[in-house]
C-alpha cells in the first residue's frame, strides 16, 4: 500500500458525466491487481472516494469515474498535470483462473470498469454490459481490443439488446455454460447474476461497494452481510472485499 | 538541545504525546505498511466488549462538512479473542497499548477488565461514551451516578491504570469527570463523538441505517478543546484530549488547554501519516520555541 500525490496525465469524457483518468503512478501500478481499488482524496472533502482500477500498465493506472455527487463532480474538474492524492492499491481483487478458462464478465453502468483487467487476463472473455442508453455505454471498444466478445444491452433499447443485461447472459449460460463468472454493477443486477450463477452452477464472484471511510480495515465502516459457516456476519468491502464469492453475498 | 517528547500518564511513560484513538486504528495492524507502531506514543485499540458484537447494519458511514458520522456499533470479536488472537500480534510492537473496554452492564465491564489482568495491556480506557449501542455505552456516561457506578465497580477489579473516556453528549461534562476521579480514575480522556445525523434528499431517508451516529473530524475540534479546557481545570488527574485533531497545531492547542497527551482518530482515514506528521511537527515546534520537554506545553494557556 502507498499513499502519494501523483500527476494526472489526462482526463477524457467517455460518456455524459463519466470521465476516464490516466494517472502516472508506476510504483502503485506495480502493486495493483485486477479488482482492487484506489482511495482518492479530493480538496474540500474529508473522506476519500473509493474508485476501482480499470487498467493497470507499467506506467500507471486508469480509473473511470461517474459524477454522482459533490466529490466526484470536484474530481471531474481535475485535468492533465494536476496532482491526485491516492491511497492504494486496496482490497483483495479478483481471484483469477488460468487464462484459457471460459470467463464471463457482467458489468452494469459504472460497475463496468473493474472488469476490464479481467478481459485482458482471459484469452476470450464473454462480456455482457448493461447501460441505461446507448450514450451511457462505456469501454465496449476497450473490451473488444482486449480480445473479448461484447454483448450490449440497454434499458431503452437504443443499442444492443432491449432490456436488462441478465437476459442475454442467461441465454448464453443456458447454451454454453461458463467456467467462471465475474460481476460488478447495481444491486438488482448482482442479485439476478447471483441467481443465474446458482442456476447454471457457475463459480461466480461479485464486486461490491459500500460507504467507506478508511479503506484499510481500521474503521469497520463499510460493512456488508456475508454468509459464513457461522451464519451471516459483517465483512468489510475494503479489506475482505471488494470481491466476494457470489454464494456468500447476502443481497 | 533535543526536546524530551516523553509524557507520563498514571505512571505509564509514553515516548511522545500522540496516541491513536480507539475505533480509528483497528487492533493496530492496518497501518503498519506506512510506519511502525513504535513511532507512536501509544495505541488505543478498537473498543472491545466481553462478548463478541456484530455491530450495526450498514450504511454505517456518512460524510459531513469537515467531519463524518459513524454508527459502527462496537463491532468486535469479544474479550477472549482480543486476548488470545489480537494481543499476541502486538507483542514487542514498541508502543504503549491501551485497551478500550466497553460494556452493556456493570458485570460485562467487570468481566472484561478481569480478562485483561495479566496481559500485555499497559492501560485501560473505559468506554462509557459510545453513542452507537442500545445498552450501556453512553447510557453510563450520561450521568454522574452511572459513570461513578461503572468506575467504582471496575476500579476494584483491575490493577491496570484506568482512564475513563467521556461523552460530550451531556449537560455538564465537568461534574461527570469529577465523579470518575472521585471513584479512582487515573486519567480522563475526552471527547467521544457528538451525536448527529444526515438525510439523503434523493431517497428521503436518513443516510445511516441507525438514523443517528457519532460525529468526528475537524468539525468537532473547537468543542473538544473547550471541554478539555473545562475538565482539565476541574480535575487533578491527567487529561488526554481528542476530537478532530488533524495537524500538529491542533495537538499543541489541545495540550495548551491542559491535555497531557492527545489522541488522533479520524485524521488517519484521510491521511494515513497524520499521527506521524503530528509528532514530527510538534517536536519541531517545541525545538523552535525553546521548550525542553513536551510536557511543558500542558496547560500553558491557563497560566
């Protein structure tokens, strides 16, 4: 873990109110694994914002941020050359299997970015991405560039499948099955994915989010209920997660 | 000349006056990637109860202007796991270890401090001020009689130095501090969090599942400073000041108000190096200003 201010190399608007940041942080990138997150400190705000890692290169990290509140709006004002104070990499990230295994990735909205490193890990990932509308779709070309097959779904039908992403996902699982499945997105989507993984007997992992303070396991703020041998207990998104086996997540 | 940073509280020597606050530092293992525990004057470990506690349902955290609310609710593995699993990890860590002991009844406080006898714990901080639990906690700390009952019961059952952590959510904190002192408290620490709340205007519901939570962070510093000033003027045992300290200047102010040492809590959440920066900043200040010892700061603003 490191805490440092790093230079932003660039910010790109990739969808309305959604920004992609490239950060010059080779030392932090060298420690990062898919599914981990960085904790971003912003001027004028007390608590850091947890943001998942979208890409890991030798030179640094890429993160994608949607403006959702005052903190992320402040972040959207940062530009090339500005310094960004990061704590990270945090969390455990995704457990990965051998690259030839048949992996299915399911992303909903701003839950999509942490899945991209998995598309780079697996040779031919099947990726299902759901957005509200065509203009909100992000990273589809990045997934394709990583060698993945992308199936798009939009709630308003403006691109791809008209409806929820879990519908084409179920068709795929029914026809082809999968060795391992990873999902990140809104809670109703995660709940549906969890049910499908159980129905089609696929090992699955869900990446969760929670209101968070420290990011390192000290404050016990980001509690989520998790099913264990001793019953349901609170685990913490920052230190025990953000990724949990799907069958253990209580949604 | 090198400044003597040591302070003595209830017979325990701290290598410097900066202690990490309970609830903000886990059981001491979460920040060791950044600096060794031996840099700190002391560590107040996560609030522990005799029996394990699950804590409150989420959301447990809300941001506020220059502060935050929490309603963690004393999630902890219980006294037995604390002694057998957490404490052994801390052997030889080179700093003063303070157990934060909480309870829901007099018997549970007593049971816990008895478990701590003969352990490596250097001092007990009696938590009669947690605002996030339904029974005990702040209920004991809200009145002189309640505070006196717990301190009296515990005092008779522990040989460890006993510090009592007070709640600011009271009408007269001075009388409660005096009641604790009269029952044999060796030191007083204050303040725990201030009770607060927030509402999410999009969902039209309180942000915290438990509606109310404890406010901490720089927003509470002036309130904490005022209460430390009042209590330090009324008791003769050492006072440890906490509440919103994020910079060395805050720590110096707190000691000038009468604190023998300070605790740093929420600041670690946004700057992991905050406790170390405070130690270094205070030492440089003392050297610049010609102080021979950190302890000379205590109460200097009262003279």
